[in-house]
């Protein structure tokens, strides 16, 4: 497998849609291999049938009369033989062209070849000769059959069935996505290797396979490692039971639907070893040991290759060593700790003056992603939801379903802001525009691990009948701000997060004077899909977690009324654990709202609307 194209940045699944694209070539190669196998099998079958027929052929009765002269007897016999021989020759040629090249390694002792090259003029062929040839041919057939069986096409079909089911329901599960990646990299590689060993250049399947690999941007070994990294991170962040996760269980508690989710496939010892290795590379040493332990435990229940058995033996002693070292470490630390004074752990309190450090922020993000509740009942009891008409005639018959999420700064949700049809429209329209997300940094824009998703931009058509503009109008009504023109708000950014897709904690402001529009005052984020597990939007400083829900809109102000940046609005997106997340965002800028949102003299006054 040539390391030519990198479809995924190693270490991440860039997007679920990419993974789905891979199902196509996977199915295509599978079909080709199967077709090939079937035709070879058919040739063998008809050959066998022919040989049986040949055997059943009663030469004596074919010749009929004993009174025939010796010459005539042989002439007739040859005739019968020739007739069948022509057919046999054809069949054998077909088979031969598939199983061996002209420079067959087995050379002269290949009975089919001998049989075929028999001098046609030779006329004294006895029935015994033919019988012995048939025996030879049969043993050759058995040999070829055994070789075909080695391709293990039938076992392969089973995995392929899982892949087909996956394509029907979309690749949703991290374990299945990983297994698909493994199939397209390691497993195909193994099959190709064994095919090449057997048949040099005769397997057309392989050439086409290479061609497809380029055409479809097949993943390479590094991508499999990337998929492994995603599994390690997800297990770690969502604190999943390793064995259960490896078997494909995502428990109801961490889903957004309160149902257990199961994968189609399961991890095996080989995978646990890989996860351990990748965890070491990530510096997740404790997790690495846990994965390795699982590999060792799992190895008892599985048939291993020699290589795997050797690795497991090595792992057993590594684990023992590590654990005795860790034990020593612990007792040392304990002694040190006991000297220190206790009660130094600070409890989190969202105040304006003490901002969280980056480290604390990330910790809070993780807690919120796991679904921990970080606000007091008292705080939550102050939040209300209501039907909101905002004095707008447009909302008279169908008011907005407003739900407060936080008060200072104000964050609100609008439930059912878009219809399913509208969300589908946006996704469809944005799909061709998607590319790997970038995020701003000191030197400009970068593709990175901070923001793992695909994004694209959709402009507003400014035509009252345009479906996108209708959405903008609704946003303008809900926020009572200007958002139609290019000097009022940005285009729609559509983002798709695949499994493991995330956005680390960040602020949306900082576009100091984007196109003379001022900074990003408001973020209007609409969830275009449900996400089965993970993918929440979280505000670590506020202890807020919002679960994605198709059609729901999330709105907040990034700035104070004075234009000052509000650090408490820093937020992030939790990694998608199962499914695929789609959002669209419209950033509404500051300058154009000077009438609608007059600034205040106090630097620290926040907006309180709607
Ligand atoms: O995906 C999310 O939930 C948040 C996205 C976000 O913060 C952004 O695009 O700026
Ligand atoms: Fe953001």
C-alpha cells in the first residue's frame, strides 16, 4: 500500500462523510473479488462435471460393432476423444489462464500443461492413459481449490455484510468506524499480500484495487492509527468502561437519547494492542496499561497468530514491571503529601473576577461533556422558558419557544427554530462546499486538532423568496438585530463534526474589525441534526451544557454593551461519540446594530434581550 494520499489528518476522523465515502470502493472491490472467485469456481465445477462425463463415456458401446477393423476402431475412438478433448482443452485453458502465468513456477510437472501440449498427431491413446491423465487433472484441481480457499473470501463476506449494513445506516459508531478503517488498511493489505504471493500478476483484481485506492483516496496506515487515537480519547473523555466500549456498548447515561447504543463489530486482541501502543504515543500512560491489560485478558478467549502471541507474552512482563514501579511511586507521593496541609482544593465558582485558567477551563469542559451538573438548583431555578412574540406581527400566530440557558451573560435557546426540511436544505446545499476546518491563530489560519470538523460557507441571497434569506429574516426577528447584509453579519458557516469531532474551548470574538463591521456581537448557532451521543456545546465558565437538537437555535452575546469582550462566553464543542453533528452559525456584528443595540456608558453592562 503506497503512502500517497492522506485523506484524514492522522489522529482524527476529519468527518464522518469521508468515512461513508469509503464504503463505496470497499463494496466495489468486494464485488470484484467475489465475481472473480465465482467464475473460477464455475470453471472448476464444469471441469469436474466434464471429467465425470468423460469417465461415464462407454467407449465399447460408442464403437458398437466388434467387427470393425482395428484401424476403424481407433479412428472412431479418436473421434470421440477429439470431440471431448476440444471441450476439455477450452476449459483447462480458462482455468490455467486464471491460476498460472505462462512462466508457471511449477513448470513441467504441471499436469494440465502436459496434457494440453500433448502431440495431436499421436494416435495411440489408450483409455488407461486418459484415465491417468484425469487423475492427474483432478489432483491439480484439488490443489487449485485449496489455494482459492486460502483467500478466505467466505469469511471476508461476513465482514462485508457488516459494512453493508453500516452503509445503510451511516457509519455512526466509533468502534465500527475504526473497524472499517482497519478493513480498508490492514486487512486489505494482508489479503493483497497473500494474493500476490500466490499469483504474481494474474490477479486483475489487484490492479483495479490500486486504481480505486487513488481514485477514492483510500486511507493509509496512519489513518488507522488516527482512528485508534479517536477511540482512546473518546473512552478517556467520556470515562467509558474499556471492555464494554471495545465490545461496542455506549451506555444510555452518556447518550443524548437515554438508550444504550451498540456497534456492529467488536474489537479484538490485536486492536487492544494497537490502542495501547497509540496511548503510549499520546502520553496517556495509565490508559495505555489499561488497554494492554485488556489485550492480555482478551487473548485467552481468542485464537492468536504467532506474532500476536509473542506480543502478549512481552506485554505480560511489561505490565508487571510498570505496576510495581507505579506502586513504589505511589508510596513516595503519599509520604510527601502527608506533610502538606490539606484542604487546598478550590471549588469552582463562576465569578467575573476570577477567570479559570486554561487548564481549569479544559477540565470543566470535560466534566460538562460527561454530563456532570455544575450549577446549583438555586441558580437553575431562576431560568425560565416562555412563548415569545417580541411584539412582532410575524410571531403572532407562531411565537418563538424561548428557553433561558444562562442570565449573565445571557444565553437563550429557541426550540424548533427551523423545520427538518430547512435543516436538510442547508446541509445539502453546504455539502459540496465542505473542507477541513481551520481556526484562527497568531499567523493566520491552521488546520489542527483544536477544531476537528468540516466547514463551508453559504451566502445569503437577499431575495425574499430564497430559502436561506427566509432563515435570515427569522434570525433578525428573533434577535431584533440586522443580519441580512454583508456589512451586518457573516455568511452562514456550516460545520459537520464526525466521530471524535470537537472544538476546544475558544471565544468567538476577536475579529477586531472584520470588514469594518466591528467585532462579533452575537452568535446565532442552529443545530441542523440530532447527535446520538456527545457533541454538546459547553460554556465552562458558566457551567452550561447544551445538547444538540435538530432545529434548535442557540444565541448569545459575545460582547458587553460597551463593546468589551465577555470572557465568560468562552465555549467549546464536545467530541461526537456516536453519530454526526451538523450546525450552522451566523455571526452578527457590532457596528450595524448601533440603533438596535445602543451601547452604554458602563463598561460592564450586559445585554438582556430577548
Ligand atoms: O459546535 C458547537 O457546538 C460550537 C461551535 C462553535 O463554537 C463555533 O463554530 O464557533
Ligand atoms: Fe464558537
